[in-house]
């Protein structure tokens, strides 16, 4: 169990999940080390080692990763695989060498096979080919999770490995080159509404199905895992329900008040056909998500509307 005075280190603290986690931790713990790339280049092994030696963390939340949407993943598979592999290798080695009491490695639902049976159970990982459009990123994340499990197997290192579904919420990027599907859709509809456009063109067919989990539920889930689990087994983290991208688009269109038409560019890839996770493993231990998709979208819309207003004064 984490105590108030323990040193807790968070990598990737300037990302959406890291920012939300650090905000929560600093309200309950006195020694929270919030690492960003400016503080330490985790792709640099020696820099990572020195950073961990300096702070001597007892608990590590490893969230840092090179992330992006489908367009970014397609254009830079080398970068996504290389950066994520190096970061996880260096962080886990450093955490082990300083004797961290427990290390959490955050996974991603993209690690499941493209044609995975639905809902996706934890034992289905590495049972088939990955989705080609984000294979580099997925391989990097699989390496991090497997390496954590190997550190446990070989050295007895205490690791926990939650795997969330598609994360969204305040603090996400709205840069269309890097954004994820939900925040990208919010931007597209708000921009189209404000600019008086008659239609919005979206990538793919809209048939792909995705499961979305609010960032605050991810924070709650990570804290639950860190406090309650002492096993390297992967645990899916999400609501366990999904919707099609077309259904999501219609929901966001309604919540933004956009009145125009949606056109689908079917020349663009849909990505993995469906990603809905079986969350019974965490649910059996007492954890369930709390933020509804509709309320979560409202929150994101409100945040982006504020950003749009500020940028177009």
C-alpha cells in the first residue's frame, strides 16, 4: 500500500493520463515526482538511470510513451516502435535497480490481435497478427508489458499491468496530426459549426467499433491496481461496452450542436474492426468505471470550445 510519505514517480506526467494522475496524487501524497521529457529523456539509458538514482522512488507509474492517432502511426512505424521499446526498457531497468517496491506499466488495447475474438480477454494477447496501421506502437507496448512480466519472473520485481481501452477526456491533444478519434471528432464538429461548414468528412467507413474510457476512470483504475494487486497478470481496464465510430460521430455531432452532413472517406483505413474488452477480471476484484460516455464527451466539448474561443479572439 502506498503511504502518504512515499516517493511516487510518474513518467509521462505531461500527457493526458499523467497530468490527471499527478493532480490526484498531489492531493494525497507529499513526494510526487512528475517527470516530463524536459526533466529526463527516457530514451537515454544513462539519463534514466541517474534520474531514478536521484529520486529513489518507492512506487513508479510508467505512463510515458510516444503516442498518436492512426495517421501518425501509419507515417512513422519506426519511431513508434523504437521510442516505446527504449523507454520501457530503460524505465523498468532503472526501477529494478533502485529497488522500487512496485511498478505499474500502462498498456494499450491495441496490443490485441486485429481479428481478436470479442470481447477481448487478457489471454488473447499474442494469439494472432496485429492491426497493421499501428503495429509499431503495439509491438512497443507489448514489449514493455512482457519485459515487466519477465522482471517479475526472473527477479521477483513487483509489477502490475493494466490495459485500458481508448482513453479520452480533458487534457487530450486536439492536434489532428496526433489526436485520437474522440478528441479529433470533437474538434472537427466544433470547427465546422463555428465556421459554418455544410459537411464534415471523416476517415473510414464508420463501421469500426471502439470502447472508450474516461481519463478519470483510468486514474481510479491505476490507483486500484497499484493498491490492490500484487500480480504481473494483465488486467483490462474499461467499461466493457463499445460503439461504432459512426455512432460516436452522431453523438458528438448532437452534443456540439452541429447541423451539417457527415461524409465518410472510405478510401481511408478503418483500423482494427472492433476493440471491446472483457473487463470481468478487474470487475471481480471490485473495480468498475463511473463516467458515462455522454457526460465525458460533454466535458471534452466544453474544453475544446474554450480552446477554440481563446484561439479565435
